[in-house]
C-alpha cells in the first residue's frame, strides 16, 4: 500500500500537481502545459485508478482518502482549508488524483470497433464530458475527434463524464474530412446528424445493427458542409414542431441508442 502523508503546509512542493486549478495559465491539466489528468471525487478517482492512466498522487481529506482503499501512489492527507489554498477553491468532493496521460489509439485501431462517435467542433468541455458519459453508457466503442474539439482530458470534461472519458478510447484526426473516408473503407456507414430539411429520420435510416460512425457537430453552427458532404447519409431526430435541435450530448445519446 502506498504511503499516506499528512500535509499541513499548502506551499509543500509535493502538492504541485494539484496547485492553482482555477488559474487558466497555470493549470497542470492543460495540454500545452504539463498535461496531467486530474480526477475529482471518490467515484471519479476510483475510475482513474482502474484506468490505464498512471496515477502520480492523491490529495484529500482523510475520510475520502481512506474510502479509496489501497493506492498505487502517494496519498497526501490535508484539511479542507489546506486543500482549498492549494487548488484555489473549496473542493466539495474532498479528494483529487493526478495522473500522467496514457497513449491513445490511432484511427485505424478505433476502426476495429462497430460503433463510433465522430465529432467536429465540439469545443465545450461540459458537452464533451457528457457525450463521453453517454458513449460509455450506450456501448460506443470509441470517439474520433475532428477539428475544433476540446481536450477530453481537461479537468471539467473528466468530472462531467464521471470519469468515463478514462475508459472510452479516443483518437484525434488531422485529415478532415478525409478521415471519414478511412472509416468508410473499413466498412462504416458515416451518418451525419443534422436537423436540415431533406435528412432522413433516424428510425428510418436502417442503421441499427450495422457498423456506424455517428457524425456530430457543435451546437449552433452544427456540422460543416464539407463534413455532411463526406458522410454516407444525413439523419435527423424526429422532434415536435417548434424545436429544431437538441444539446449535442443529448442528441448523441438518442443516436447511440437508435443504432444499437
């Protein structure tokens, strides 16, 4: 079992992995910075511990740390006040863990699955986290990140996903929308989700049971014309009159269920 260390000095350098989480230009989870993965709360930390991401350290109040059981890395126990001074805000969840990033699969490797989500321009961290949570719940084998997508391992995305971003594999693709051709060559039907007139209603698209890549765009502008043009079919969710769209994570959940 890893060592449990009492900390009463917020300036202790051993806590640097958790420092200044509310300061944008100093955050340790920024990909342009140290690129650490930060998990918050017992449930999310447990999912981090069960993931391939190498845990560096845990910081929490004693009862939260003890709830985690045996740990593979040093566990720093501190008061709620000391933790707040380290991270920059009061942490209701009472425990944090920091990990290094793990290697991610290539697009070729993701294409061995049967159902994928392909994202374009999904830049909101909360939407991205919610989408990963839905993907985990509804059996999506992986997520492809096209241009304009945020980092799924940003702290807020990890938190909103309830840690499920740590179990759903993802890959970034630079060739856009050319990467969709690779999926088509691997036998996927690329279905672009769009409310535009002329798109096929999702229940009528014949996607259930097939190898499908659901193509989703950002809220507001949605998918680009280039992405829709590269898809095999444009599909839409039937909705009541006067409602033209859903939150992207909600729309994704409906689509994931429909292709099961």
